[in-house]
C-alpha cells in the first residue's frame, strides 16, 4: 500500500466520528481512500454556499470554527495560513 493511501485511511479513521458529530452525516460518501476528501462533492451536496460566498465563509457561517478546522484537516490545510477551507 502506498504511503498516501495509508495516510488517507488514517485521516479517515481519525476524523470520521468528528465529521458525523459536526455535519450530522457520514464522512464516507465524501471520502476516497486514494484521492482523500472530495471537497467538490461536499461543496455541491452539503455546503451550498450563497451567491458570491466562498467555501471558507460558508463553512464558518454554518458550522463555525469547529467545522472550518475539520474541513482544513480533511483537505490537509491545517498547518497553512491559507484562508480557503473549500473551493475558496
């Protein structure tokens, strides 16, 4: 198994329960072992930003800091200063 698949499996296991608690839905439909978190699918099916609203702001508005931090972890941005949570 390649390292990125192992890393993705670890990421999934680490955050699946938290994702369900924060977003009231399972992580599995938005997560692939090879590609990781599918931010585009999440944006389209769950986030649904308002007209002109970026993903970061929509996440913050709907789920606060808890949701924003979790999305950043899932798209592996937790250690960056980038303010875009999803699709920004």
